[in-house]
C-alpha cells in the first residue's frame, strides 16, 4: 500500500535532497512550491524541473502575497541582499516564512492524505533563521497534532527534517548517493531568470563550500 | 505610547466585532484580509469597508492560492455549499485555513511590531471546525512563542480570541455597544458580489438567529 508525503520544494539543493530522501523511504511525494514574490523566477523553474526529474506524484505552485507583508531582503526591493556575512538574524530572513509554508503543507496533507511533511531546514547552516531551529519544528509538530481533521483525534502528519543536523557537505554526499542532479537546482538569493548564480550571497557561498568540502564538482553556473 | 495589534478581518460579523474590541483595548490595529479564491468578492469589499469605518492604521489584502490545494466547498467549485446542517466537520471547512491565516498574521506582527494578534474564532458556533477550538489556539500560541525573531528569546505576540466562548447573540450585543455597524459586514458563504446574502447556508442561519436572539434588528440584505 502506498504512503503519501508532502515535500516542500524551493528549487534549492537542500529541498531536492529532501525529496530524494522521501522517495527512497517509499513515499509517493506531492511537491509544493511557493510563488511569494521572491526576487527571481529561477527557483520556481528549478522546483518544477526537480519534481519532474524525481517522479513526484504531483507538483503545485501556490501564490502567496508575502510582498504585502515585506520585512525581508527577499520580499522587499527596498532592502538589499548582502554580500558579506552579518551578525544575528540576517536581512534575508522572511518573517514567519517557514510557519506559513508548513501551514500550507499541512492543508495539502489533509487533501492528499499524507502522513508526513518533509522540510529541508538545517540547524547547522541555518544562518540564524529562528524558524529553522529544532525548537520551532517541535512546536509546529505540537500545533499540527491538533490543527486538522485528524487533529480532532489528537494526531497530525509527522513533520520530518532529515537534514536538520547535517553539514552542507554531508547533504551533498547523501544526495549524490541517491542520484540527485544538483545541476537542476538553484540556491542563489539573486539568480538570473535563467538560473545563473551570483556566487557572492550567503546562499551561494554556503553552497559552493559544501561542494568543495564534499569533494564533489560544483555544477552551479556562476556569473563570470 | 501606542501599542499595535494585527486583526484578522474576514469582512464578517465576528471579525468586525474583534476589531472593535481590539480598538477599545487601546490597540492601533493593522487589519489583514485574504484573497484565497473564496467564492465571492463581497467579503473582501466588506473587510475594506469595516477597516476604514473603524479607523484601522493599515489594511492589507494578501493573495493566497488555496484553490491549488482545494478540499473545501469554499475553495473547490466541485464541492457544493450545503443548505442544511451536517454531522461532523462540514464541507465548508478549509484545510488548515486558520493555521495559514495566523501564520501570515504572525509574519505581519513582526513587521509592524505588534504585541497581539486578534482572531474571531468561536467555540460555541464553530460548526465543528478543528481550527476554531481552544486546544488549537493554545498550540498555535506555543508555536508562535518560538517561531520568530522574538521567538529566539522565547516570546511571541499574544494570540487573542475574545469571542471564543460568546454566543452569536452575545457577540452582536457586545458589538452594538461598541458601535459596530453590522450592515457593513457580510457572512454568507455564497453572497453576491454586491453582498446580498442567500439566507440559507449555515453561516446565514447562524447570523440571523444571532440577531433574533440578541433582540437586534438584522440589517443583512437577503435575496428575495
């Protein structure tokens, strides 16, 4: 009997690895991406490519007007994406983004009867985002257990974060073993619409260092 | 010194009363409505009218593609709105809707520095929705306390549900005392774009009974 999972898919390296892991665990995967007014379309194209390449059952793109809220370099043009590491919570933090993404995944999990939700958050390279911490995921699980139809009986889908304690290099090594084609993924905060990465932002630097540390050739196209 | 609140405003009777209560508590209110593919536009027009009439500081309408998820008579045209009461969780339940709405309110609360979020959920007339129960609100509060910037220090905005234990008649009586003009609000699940109510759906019947029980003239325009 098949079991279903919802997999949050950003088009980046981490969520592609999550999808491969969910598939290898025997889940029929329903992938979910968000058009939330991010600076470029490349990651949405990447999410669709990755979902197809890994034979997900369905792929959805949900419109989400986070620009009405703003408050982040990723959703407010008045705030620049930084090119050097910052102290504390970075300006690329989007207020309550993972809470919103997981809430929508929770809704989809009811509709497709999924017993698990995969999210590729990571506490090692999480860059100080409050909603990538294990405490947050545990608290969301507690809420999910009472929020839905199943929640009236005290249970909800499992929120799975298989990357939580892995280094970027470990994630890449694991993904390569599972056959992930990282050339399909885009991590850059300010990629061109064709998916060419800047090579300078936090996300690019973490990603490139991951490939170097893993001893895997970096397939990312960078701006010359 | 002014204090800020985010108020979820559907355009209906309950959330308009919530806004009046938040204002009477001294909050500067930032109202938040959602364009989630609901069957009619009347409630969005109503939310804007109500926000203006009660002098909220800002009003936002967030695009939210819940039709991509479906699973409810309110977001899926293939499921009809019923005209009689049903057993259990009704087909008008939108999977994880309040979780999603509160998650977006949580994001806005960070941006406008709000110390409270008002939501007009009600456990008396809640029609069996799992995400209108006190257990759900308590669990969301626990999650909100760790989800945001403030959450890295273990606190978040207070989730306030002043209507939770009030009957519809009590809500109306309280709102009338606070000067709410219920003629501006729309509750019907299938109102016309001009805000004319069907008078038959669950929401219409609960609302009308509330006015009768409160001894207040029902200002709702119904289809003849």
